[in-house]
C-alpha cells in the first residue's frame, strides 16, 4: 500500500504479479458499482490502477490515517499506550460503531468474510474504519466474487474444516466475527473460546469448531475460565 503524491486522502494498493490476475475482475466490479461512494467507513476500491500499457496493477482507495488496529484498543497494555484516555464508555462506543459499520457493509451486497481485528481500525474518537475490502465477498449482476480467506479465531463453527474459497458467506457468518470482536472489547482482550478445557488442551480455532464456549466462574482467577 502506497501514499499517492498530490492526493493526501488517497492510497494505492498494488498486488504482486502472481495475485493481480486473480483480483482484477472483482476489483473492477467493485469500482464499477461505486462501492467507495456508498460509505466512508470502508476503504473500498475507488479506481483501478494500471501500468502505462493498461495492465492491471491494483486500485485506489481512501487513505485511513490516524487510526489504530482494533486489538490495540481491547488489549489493556496497548490501550494504555495508544488510547490513554479511553475509558469503558469509549470502548462501548467503539463496539457500537463497529456494529453499525458492519450493518452498513451488509447493505452494499458485500459480506466481510475474513472478519478479524487487523482489518478493523479505531480512531481516538472511537470511530471505526474497515480495510482490506478487496477480500470481501461481493455479488453483482448475478456474479458472486468470494472471500477466499479467513482467520480461525473469528470463523464460525460451521465453517471450520470447509474450503473458504468455495463456501458462500452470509451476514450471519459476519455476525459471529463481530460478536467475537465485541467480546474482545468488553472483556479486555479475552477471546470467548479461550480457557481451560475439561478435556485435553486445544487451540481457540479447535474450541470454536467443537462449540467449546467458555463459562466464567465466580472466582477472579483467569484459570477458572472453563470451556465446556
């Protein structure tokens, strides 16, 4: 991703040669359908970037500056560094703004698909912006352009073990990722599926796949979070 001389509010995302061919049709469709004009909350492709011979290189998009990744707000240590004045009201406001942004995206014939905390950015006034919009699942004129990737910690149980490159994502799938992100925010960085299993130890992705949601005991000790 590069800054664009003379356009301080724009950035250019250029693909490597191996990836450009697989993204061109989808990016051109997003630009043609003017998704960038539908909302300022998402860095949608606004124009196509080509070389002097007209070959596809990438796209132009809104430059999101002055924002931090979501995980730097919900992690107490990084919150002290990057959001020193943020209190719990600020965190709740950011969660509400994130939910509103996801709802707005769902009105554009898009599904985020690869919902994760690196793709969500937060400003010092608790507003949010989403990046990596070119990975969103997008449907236009009967053609569906899939989201081919996903982060296991934000992927709903029913999609674990399936090929994300071929499965049709839904708004409900995004809502699972949104719920995880909001839990992270309100529980100071804890993942809702992280804890001590009643059986053998397992990673978060495996716990999600097995619906091993964690219950909180009355004790304040972190070890008393039990996955059942």
